[in-house]
């Protein structure tokens, strides 16, 4: 039996997803596979959309696998531009500008202000 057939027959891994986090350009998310998947994922390198979805990753459109977390090779790093429409994967510059302004506003709030507004 070839390796591709063997991988298809395996039960999909239990995958965990981090909360999203942001900088002024991108939103980010970590995808955490079981630890035993680490070497397999390192061998694959950076994966296009179709490949990481084949491994069972389920996220909206527009996410790009841009790296892994070296001390934990089972953790994949994803990002997409702020303002990406999750249904189409297309970046809406206006939406991105609005999200950036909101990000900047929230970033400068004190902890008590964030709690009062219901923002973590």
C-alpha cells in the first residue's frame, strides 16, 4: 500500500485552534495538531490551502500557512490580511481599514476600559 493511500485511511487528527490575534496588517491563528504529527508536518513544509484542508484543518477562506512554531513542530501558523472576507477570501480594503481603526482603538484602551466594554 502506498503512503498516500495509508494517509487517507488514517483517522483524522484532533485539531485545536487558537483564538485569533492581530497586528496592524494581519490576523493570525495557530492550528495545533497532536504532538505525534510534528515530524510529518515538518516534512511537508509550507502547505497550500488544499493540502492543509486534506489534513482536516477547517477554517474560512483567505488563510495562508506561513510557518510553524520551531519548538513545537505540531503547531502550524496561519495568517490572512485584515479585511479578508471569510466567505470569499477576497481582501476588502475598506473593511480592512475599519478593522485596523478598531484594532488601534482597542489596543490603546486600559484593562479596566476593555473589561467595561466587554472586550478581552
